[in-house]
C-alpha cells in the first residue's frame, strides 16, 4: 500500500498566535481527512533566526528561514501561508503569487482598500497560471456555520430580511491592558473594526450569499492611552517606556443594507466585559430564523416558521452528528470540536480546491469586499454617520 | 380594625389589551402591597356603551361610561388612567390634568414631539396644583430591571461605555398577518419604532440615568400591503375589504450616543421570527456588565470585572428573593412573576408617590425625551442616516 | 345584559402562603376566563379572629370566621378550599364532603396513606351526591406542562422509556435557617419528600398517564437541629427558645418504575444551593423527548426523533401563544405568565367541572396514589432501599 | 539549540475510535506544552496486518505490528497505551507492566472486579521498579472540571452534601441501531453502566476526593434484540446475519453514598433522545454548588452561597482564560477547546509524572474502585435494589 499522492509543500510566514493555529491545522488535517495532496510542513519563516528556529521545532516545521523573498524563489515550496500582521500581507502575497505559489493569507486581506484591490488583481492574474489564493475567514468552516449556510441556501428560512451580527470581546476593557501591535493603526489598519468586525462582515456575506450595498457607521475609542508593554517596543508613537497612544477604534457600530435591501446591524467591541469571543449572528428570513454564538460554537439554533405555532420554537441543533459538515472525520455525536478545527477544515478545503484545479473561497475578491465595507464604515464615521455606498466589486 | 385610609378613585379610558392589563394591576396591587391609599376601580370609559358595560363587568369596574369629558368633570374621580391609542393621549391627558386629576398615560406618551411637549408643559403646570402625572413604561418595574438600575446606580459596573438594546418580536413576520391600528401611522404615530423601540429608549435612560445626545437611524417597512381585517375597519386608506397599505415602519435600527458619549445600538423589529417578546439590553461599563432578556424576565445577568479572571463569569441572578425589589410582597424564591406584575408595581409606585405628594417617574418629561429620540431616528432615517442631535430637554 | 350565571360560594380555610395564592386565583379567574359559575369569595376561616379578619380584608374575602365546622354547616357555602397544613386535611375534607360541599384540598392530600385512603373513600361516596373533590397539584396547570401532557398523549414522543424528575430548592441549605412547621413530622408528615417530592410524583403520573409500580428510596436529613424561630413556637420537641430537632427528611432520592416498566429517577432536595424552585422533568420515549424546568416555566423543550439527524434538536417552545393551553385568555406571545397562573387555571378547571357535573382531576384517588408512592419511598428507605411495591389503587 | 530531552517511545494497541483520539493527543501534546520527555509515536499494534499498516500511516505511527507480546519485549518501547475493548485490558496491561513498561489503559480499567484487582496489584508491584500506570478517565483533564476540582479542594463550596450525576446519550434509542461489541457482555463487561456510568463514578470521586461507601442500583435493557451489523460478526450469540441479543444494560440508575455520607444520584443512559454526550454533574455543598454539562464543556457554573442573596447566582465561568488549567498553552479567551483536548492533557500529565518519577492519577487503584462501584450496582440490581456496601480499597 504505497502512497502515490503528490505532496503540497508549505511555507508559513509568521509564528505567533496565528502561526501556532495554522501549524496545528496543517498537522491535523491529513490525520483525519483523506486529502488528495499530502501537506508537508516544509519551512517556517520569521524575522529572528533563533526564535524562528525554536518555533519551527516546537511547531513541527522541517526548516526555519528568515528571508521570505528567498523562500518564494524555492522550487520546493508550493504554497505560502501568510500569518503576519496586516501591513505586510499585500507585499508578500503579491510576490508569492508572482512566483507561482498558491497563497493562503490571514484575514483581514489587507489594511486598506488600495492594497486589497491590488492583491485581488494579482490573484486574478495568477489564477490564469493555476496559482490559487484564499483569505482565511475560518469561521466559515465552523460546522454549525457551514450548516447554517447550507440551510439558508436551501431556502429553509426564506428570503433574508434582517441580519443582526455582533462580535464581542473584553480583552481591552481593562484600561491598563498594555499597548500591542493590534492597537497601532500602521500595523493593524484598524482596531475592532478590522480585527473582529471583518469576521461578521464576511460571515454575513457567506451566510446570505450577498454583498453589502451601503453602511452608516460609527467608530469609538474609549481608552486613548495605554501602558507600553515590552512587546510593544517599536510601535509608532511609543517612546520606549511609559504610555503610548491607541490609534485604532475600540468599538465599531454600523447599520447596513445588503444588495437585496435586507437590513444589517453590526457591532464589534473589545470592551464588552464578560464576552470573551461572542461572535454572534442571527438572520431572520421570510420563513424562519437562524442564530449562532461562537461561545457555544457547536450549536446552531434554527426557527422554522412553517411549523404550527403550538410546537414552533428555536431548535438547538448540536452540530456534531456525522450528517453535519466535516463531522464524519471526527468524534461521535456530542463530542465537541474546538476553535482550531475551523483552521483544519480550511486546510482541507484549500487542499481539495488546489487538487481539483478550482478556486477556493473565500477569494481575494471576497476579502476585498470586506475591506470595502470596513472602509465605508470608517468613512461614514468621519462623515456624520452618513449613508455610504459600497463600491460594486469589479470582476 | 377599621381601615381609615383614603381612597383613590380611578377612571380608566380604553379596555382592550392595555385596559385588561391595567385592570389586573389596579385589582391586585392592594391585595399584595400595603398601599397608603385604597384604589377604587370606579369607572371604565369606552366608545361603545354596550361593549364598555360588558368590559366593566368582566374587568371589575363599578361603572361604565362613554363620554370621557363628562367623566373628567366628576368630583368622585381622582385619577385618570389613559389606555387608548397614542393619537388621543395628548387631548385626554391635558384635559384630565386641567381638571386637577392625576394622570397615568400608556406609552408612548404621544404620537409626536409637539404633542409630547404640550403634555409635558401641562404636567408641569398641573404639578403646581398637586396633580401628578406618569407615563407607563412598565418595564422599569420588572424586578430584575429595577435591580439592574440599583446595581448600576451603586457603581457596580462602573461608568457605562456601551449599551446594546434590542426589542424583537415576530407577530408581523407573516406577510399575511392582517392590518390593525398599530400599522396605521395616523393612529399609532409609528410602527416598531414607537411601539417597542420606545421601550428600549426609555430603558436605556432608566438604567443609565442619562439622556440621549444624538442618533443615526434607519427605518424599514418589509411588507407594504396587508389584508384588511374586520377589526381594521376605518383605518386610513383601507377601503372596506381587500388589502390596505402599511404606513408605519416594521423595523427601526439606530446607532446613538448618550450625554456621556457612551455608544448605544438599538434595534426594534416585529419581523424577528422566533423572538416573541425579546426586550434585551446589555450594558458594558468600566467595571462590569449587566444583561437582561424579557423572554426570561425573572433573571438578571451580572458580570463583575473586579473578580479574579479564574472565577469571573456572568452571574445568573434569579430576581425572586425577598431581597429583590417588590418581591417581599409575592411568592417564595424561584416562583416566577409574569408580565402583569410590572403593571401592578407601577400602580404601587404611582399610589405611593401620590400619597407622599411627590412626582412619580417616569414623568411626562421622560416621555417627551423618548419622543424626541424616536423623532430624531425618523428624521435621520429620511436624511441619509445622518447624525441627528436630540434637543436638550427644557426643565 | 344581565348576568344569569349561578354563583359558587367559596369558603377558604387557611390564609398563609397558600391562602394568599388561592385568593389571587379565585379573584383573577373570572376576570380572564368566561366561567359557567361566578365564584364568590365568601368566607375566610382561620384560627385567630383578629388575624383572620385582617387577612380577609387584605385578601378580599367578604367575611372572616374561626370555626370551620360552623362554616361547613352554612347553606350559603358551596365549596371548601383547604389551605391548612397536611395534618388537618383529612378531618376537614371529610367533614366538608359529608356536608355536601365541593372540596379543593392543597397537596399533599394527607400526611399518611391511611388518611388519604379514608379521604379517597369519602370522595367516592360524596361523588354520588354530586359533591366534587380535587387535590391541588397546580403544576398540572402550568401551560407548558399542560402542553407536554397533550403532546405525550398524542404520541409525539412515542412510548415513555425513562423519566428523570428533580425538585431542587435551597431554602434550608443554610444550617441556621429556623425551624418551622414544615420541619415537624407531626404537622408536615414528611420533609422534602411530601412537600416537593409529591409534585414530581404527581407530575410523572400526569404526564405519562400511568401509576407507579414500585420504588427504591433513600431519605436523608443533613441538619438535625435548628434554631427555634418565634413562629415555630409550639412545634413538637421545641422547648421555647434555643434549638429544636428537625424530624423530617431534607432530601429524598428514589429509583422507580411505572406500570409499563419505564424507569424513573426522582430527587427532591431543599439543600441544592442556587436552585430556587427547580422542578424539572425530562421524559425520553421511543420517538423523542420532552424537558421542562420550572425556573423557566414558560418554556417547554421538545425533541422529535423522527426529524433527520441533520436538523434535529431540542426545540425551545415558548408556551405563550394563543394556541397553547389557557393562553388565549392572557397576554400576547412572549409576555410571561408566573407562578400564580397555575392556581388561576386550577380554579377555572374546577369550576368548569363542577358546572358540567364532572369529576375534576387530579382526584383524591390521584392524591392517594401519590401518598402511596411517598409512603413506599419512606418504607424502602428504612429497609435498606429495598424494592417496594406500590399497592394497586382500589377504584 | 539542541534538544537534549530524553524520548518516550510509545506503542499503542488498538486503532479504532480511542486509537484515533489517543494518536491526536500524542501528536499534539508536545506542540503546545513543554514536555520533559519527547513522545515518539513508535509502533501501532493491531490484529490485522494490512489494516494496522494503513492506520499507522494515517494516524502517524512510525511502525505497525500485529503481535503485541512481541512488542512488549522490545527495548525501544517505553510505554504501552492500551486502547482495546475491556476484555483484553488485564492481560495486556499486566504483561506490559511485567516487562517494565509504563502503561496507560483506557477506561474502564477492566470488565470485572477480579481483573481490576489483579491489575491494581500488578501496578503496585511494578511501581517498585519505576513502571507507572494510569487509567484513562480523561474527563478529569477537561479544564472546566479541573477547575471544579480545584475550587472544591479549596473549600469554595464547603463540605459536599449531595452529588447529582448523569451521563445521557441517545445513540441506541433507535431500536434498529445495530449490534456492536459494546452491546456484548463478554467484550464490554456491561453496557451504559461501564461505558459511561464509569465516567460519572470516577468524576464523583475526582471532584469530591472521596470513595463510594455503598449503592442501591437498577439496570434496565429496553431493546433486547437488534439487527446484526457486518461489523458485529463474531459477537457472542450472533448467528451470522439476522438479529442478535443485547446482553448488556441500556441504562443504569443508582442511589449512593460517599464515605462522608453525602448522597449521590447516578444515571447513565444511551436512550435519552436529544442528549448526545450530556455528562452532567452538580455538587451541592454547605457553602455553594458547582455544575457542569459536557455538552457545553468549556463552561463551569459556580454558586457561592456566601454572596448576599441579592446578587447571588450561578456564575457561568468560561474556562478559557490563561488562569484556567492547561489554558495558557492554547488559544485566547473564548476560543473553545474540544473533546480531544482532555486526551492531550492526559498525555501531558502522564509524561510529566513519568519524568518526575511520580505516580500519575487516576491510578489503577482508582480504576479498581470504579469497578467495585459498577459491580455493586449490578449486584444490587439483581438483589431487589438492596443497599450494597463497596469494599474498602486495599492500599
């Protein structure tokens, strides 16, 4: 029983939180799923040689490297997985695509619409030569949300009229929590808006199959100065020790419409005490509703309005049955999946698309659209919350 | 043991849903609470003599009458309880106050800011002569929400940074649900906005102790025409049978700020399938958070951020202990109160204020402020969602 | 429009917790339901003349009296509502039935099987003469539980295989909570077993339509001595002040079977910190399951196993729709009912049965069966938990 | 930066459900935790050469083998991980210990008390020579339950008075679900009792730090015959195709006491429709309570009775903070762990104990005690549910 499957040699750039998560996904996917290509954790790229070497050993990458441009030149690398902060996404992704590599880039796609447009154009060009690109909105691969998408696509709740989406965390609610790169506009592009707001924008598109038409938005920064942590060294505006300025939003609120006219309320906050990772979305349609909360991530709640009123009610579906997306590969019913499984499923879907010669989703165009929505929220916020159209995606 | 307490003779105008609810409150309050005045259910006023007589017997009012102006002239009436649709509130309330009666008026105070201003002015004038006035935002008297207000006032969650409030129902989500007066702008003033949005606006003010500074709003009507029900006869625009136009909003969304700058997201909808009466509010402060959902109305959830992270979590307080507001008068712990108890507590607080010669809350000024917020939402909605200041209340 | 309905003149004995609750029910029922007989709150009977008079005024009874035997002789009393502690139920109920009165007696029916048998025999004799009798297991009249019974009777969850029932409170978990009559075996018969265990035994019978076949039981008293409260004066074994003995169980556990062989687990405890009135029952059948928790009393959870696994899940039915039992008389969907509504519904069903000349349920025979189950639990507990058959009810 | 840590070479026997789960744990543990020994997935042992080879490749084991006795002889194996059905545990574990290997054996320890006693004795002997043994009750390593244990040990809820434990699944509720080895008494020892009941017995011991003193038990088989699946071939009593007998219990109920006298109610069922893996435990102490449900496995609910009644309530702790057990190695707050993480943590604790020269827990003595409780439940069930003492563990 020889394994004749071709290999897919991966280089990953970045090895902090996202790097650790992606490593677990690359490692686990082939152990549970029958992949058409065998992923090889070939090379880990970081800035510091010693720390990168240590990370490579710890996370299970065959090699360590510090020059990502050199890695892109290598013939023995097929795919580049970009886990760096948003300000370097465009440069690395475009270079990788130009080298003919497949690219997976963490969300948000970029820090600006301009970068995102350039990346999307690069992805379209590379597609001609068979290089695939994907942006890492992994919540699309949570089984309960995948199920939600299927049910909506099947018409189970009819036409969508209203979406309510929140992404609530509390890790900055303590005014003395230290500055980090995520609070620096130059590194991160924006705050809650791009970090977690991006997820609910993408999730709304994914679940409804629609784009946003326009938004009215409001951004707010509650804490304007924070203690500089050692790890914050080098952030713009921080002078060694003491306190430094927060240059991004702490919370973002928006009222929006989809192409169909459906209304959307959006709220992203890192100041919602007690909410640790409450990515919540509820969609009300003409025939029912669907609700999800990531703090109870294996559950999908579905209301079927065609039921007689006497027995109608939100049904709490524990999305851990073999009939549910991705679940056949895992554990028996009721044995929960966790955060990292979305990343594993992302690897599965990406590898399958590459092997099939198809474009994976979410595409860079999808990522560009999210960027446009975030940008419109920001512009509206600076313009008396005024209604701001979202540019139609070029295609 | 003779009862020397003075009586408070009540005339109630209107006997449909709210009339039934208020009747149960007037009947129950003196049975559970030691009131300083003995309420007398003296006279019920309606338009149709026969139906009003039947309602008076059924609901337990001593007399029935059809001419509310005549009732206001009577010396044996001390208080007028106005349960009619919003378009008649101003006229009746002002006349009652002019007659020296105390007035309780159902929410929303009026159908327009102009009417509300006029009523508030009338209330201020009448106060000089000892006539008290109150607007019926009864959710303030739900024990769990009363507890919330106390905890916030005590500083338990610090300064409020963010409010998230929703009021979700689904009774109009069926596009074939019939027209009724609540869908007629002339009768109801607005749709979801004034009917249920008013509650979350008032609740935000009550819990934070603040007024709104401004809003950006959006209104939406999903279903523009509905079958005319028999009971809809006479509504504007309905021509006997067939279908008639919906002239109010089905859903209202807003992003707002309080005087302190705290952000508020508001959503009122009658199209949220599966949500029957989900009046939800969550307040995040500098030191914690509080959350409530009327569908589980005896519960308050409180997060105390001064707890060590290891044992911090939302505490589910079942607000049915004798230590909780109003509860000593009722049942043992865990024996739920229902919707009507808020109305009974409203009677208790109103009667106590009258006996003490104090002004009850929420006042007509409070009602006027709510009206101004609703009006600003509507104007913003017609003006590209633009930020709209709320007029500072005159005092 | 004259009201020609006959009246039903009620005498109530006892005016503490249950007396207050029953008063609210007698008062409210005719205001919301169209009853065939008009209840009259005629006379309240208590031991102390002054306190009874005060209670009658407060609770709304026309007269007060202290000699219950004299009241039973009166021609202007049609029904006797017994709200005294269990040790007096048998004597009063049998005398009332002998006088030809209808009888409603609070649960548990009696403090012993012997008394209960005698009462059930009396009820059977009285039935011949048209006197009706009912035992007050009011949880049968909670809409969500009434709905549960209907769904089970319709076969929605198939044949019942397993019942899990708990009744958890915590009002005695504090070892310094004072002695009261409910801790005195002579007054109360038993502790958690008869007070709250009785409810889950009856609820199991009600929902399954079956009797118990046998049990294995265990009783436990955690705190054997408690401070004597002023109000405990006169309890057996208490010598004025200081501490007195607890002579009843604090918790009761049992494993049982119904006639069909279905298994039942029962647990009643007043020591379950944090559980205030958690009367919970879950029934698993061949085709589904039903679950209920009184701490969320307007909700019924239903699992339909005939659903495809992909979309199956417990459905959270908010039993507040007009389609639900009793609800048409009350408020709009989502507007919760409370604890007292079960008592109001009990009055409705009792009055309707009397008017129709039918025997209401639960009957004294039903109450006797509960008593037999409680007795068997106690005997098993004293006999190494050994399996103990329940005597087949005579009929 | 050379890695000088010694390796721990593992041989795993069995590669179905548990084998897959253990493989993921051996693979993941060193990637997230700093282990003192480096685990090597050396050899996978199965009965069928071809299938074992395929499994080894899929699951990431360096070698495959079919003769477990030969593997025990190898010098290059340090630890044997036994994932076979219970009937082979004793033979393999004792042989492995005799060969000086460390042993991890899946729960339940054995299929009978006799086997378990023999294994515990072997473990005690082997300990002298430095061979460590552990039984795989992995739920002890779920962070929320580990936290529960710590809080109880710290006295947070005082002395335990009552334990309520359930383990509810529904995978056999369909009477046409096929026969498998878990329904065969010879292979599995018992049904729900040993498979899932064992977990709640062990969890009770773990959380309370106590042993069981005695039980009263009841076993039930609802479906006595099932279709023979292909995979059931060879089970005792099955004649090729058609239907075969179920020889184990479908549900187990027990009422028990711990050494301290605390009461325990236990229920294990595979027939609880809608409950997929509801391993639930609630402990009520003198000063509070703790509750857990595996279907929401990242949450621990804690009630602190020393709180004032006004603000007391079950606190919903999301056990995903860095302050929680094992969590520092994983994701940010609110990013859920899943079922498999308990197994990863088990590897971590086992490896650390081996490196430290300490005995890991749960020990074979712990596993033996669980076996004695299961045995007592079974004997009680056959003896009119009579109270059955648990033998004091030899030590």
